[in-house]
């Protein structure tokens, strides 16, 4: 089966501070012409910070699009030219105050491949030591330490609804259960 | 800690076929004024279709934003006024040809709460019987049956990168392991 969609034309629609939008004219496998609106952004690094005694560091912040306070694993956008692992270390420090001896890439995720090109680089952070958090001046974010079992319960009871957090936590829980990760 | 961001002004930026964009002027907890670009769409239903012998039905399609063929659990946008469970039954049938005796809501996910209001309603579909798939004329999508263990392997080895698929499959795998779901 053929799937590929050839781009015929790219039209910039919007340039924002967080994302840009392009309208693509594409040719479908059956030769028909259609349009795809695509959100473009630089991607982000996402961190599952886990302590030796099986606690996870989560951050709480107001997410305006969903009008809710959301409990999530730490994450932040890649700066221009920044390597994902550098971004992970920087965002972990900024949002939680923790530094990690070891950052291990475990997964790449596309949060919304139907309409956004965003790519998330997911890392486990281990060997954690606590310093001072330093969020951006206008970033209202609060970090806390939770037992992994408690976080899994919050996923199961619907308290945690952020897709990257559900995916990242369940992935790491499985690594611990299978012995692929040892604390 | 205060988190809430009050909306001062809402400005429509773009109306597309898949999503609209609004620029919100908001007041931060410290009284400062800033802007939030928000993607608005009607949300979607997502289905984890699982057979009595432990197979999962996945769909393969070209995702233009990431320029890749992506292997995912079936999903589709809510039609205007449609209930999520109706949408789940409709999309399952359209994309895979399967009808489900039982659709059980297991989770709500926000794929990108930093910039999109999208909400995903995740269902398990059981009691599956195969009919004829009926995708939209210009939807190039192909469904296949995979052992759950094989799907988990494809998550672990990076073949599957779609966030809702990783979250949905690992959630259901855990339900089976804990006995919360019996096939």
C-alpha cells in the first residue's frame, strides 16, 4: 500500500512565539490534491526524574489551553541549536532544582502527529541531587516528590491526564518491573 | 501557590479545517500581562481494540507533519454534537472494519496541554467482530492485528512513537497484568 504524500506547496500561515503554522498543499497516493495544516515547533525534552528510593519528581502548573492545573513530568522546549540532553538537564534544574548524575534517553514521542511536527525526547534522570529551582520569572511552576506507586494510581484514577506523563511513567514503571532499569 | 491565568482578551487568529487558533491575553498570578497562543479542536476518541486471544488492532497511515508512516491505535475527531462513545464505535468501524460488543472508557488524555486544548477519550474495545473497513475516500489507512507483546516490543524499540498509542497500550497492558481487565 502506498502512503506517501508529496508536498506541492508550502504556505506560511502564522508565526507565533511557541509555534508556527504552515498550510501544505499535498498530493495523495491516489493523485488527488488536498491541504494539511501543520503546527511547527522546535520540539522539547522531557524528563522522568527518579530517586534511588523510587520517588518521581513531578511539576504542577496552570495549562491555559485546558484551563486546568496539570501534574506532569518536567519538560521544556529546545533552545535554538541545543542538544536534547542539554535541554533535559537545563529544564530539570530550572523546573525542579534537581541535577542528575545520569540522563538516559529512553524514548521519542510524537504528541500529536495528526497536526503537529513536535517531537519529544524522553529521558530518565537518575543520581539526583537537590539544589535551587530557577524557573523563568513568569513561569509559575511547583515541583514535588511522589512515590512511583502513587503516580501510577493518579494515572489510573484520572488525576494525571497529560499524555507524555502517562506514557513516560508507565514506560519507566515497566522498565523497573522487567529489570531493564535498576535504581 | 496561585496558578490561575485570567483571560483578558480572546483574538481569533486562524480558522482551519482541523483546528482553529486563538491568541489569548492573560493575567499571570503576579499581575503581569502575557499572551498564549492556543490551538482549539473538538477532541477525538481513541480506541484500544483487543481480541480475546490478546491481539491488538493497529492502523498504519502517513502522518504529514512528521513525514512518517505511523503505527497507532485507531482514533478520529469528534463530529459536531457526537458523544465520544459513538465516535469511538464509528472510527473503529471506519478505520479497521471491527465492531465491538463493549466499549469501556479507561482514560482521558491531553496530548499537548502546553499549546492545544485537545482532549482524547480513550476506550477499550472488546467482543470484536470483523466486518468491512470503510475509511473516508481520501484516507489511506491500513489496519492489522498484532500480539500485545509484539506491540509492547515496538514501543520499547522505538518503532511506535505516537504518544496516545504508547499511553493507551501500556495502560491496557497494566490492566491485564493487575487483573483489572480480563479477556
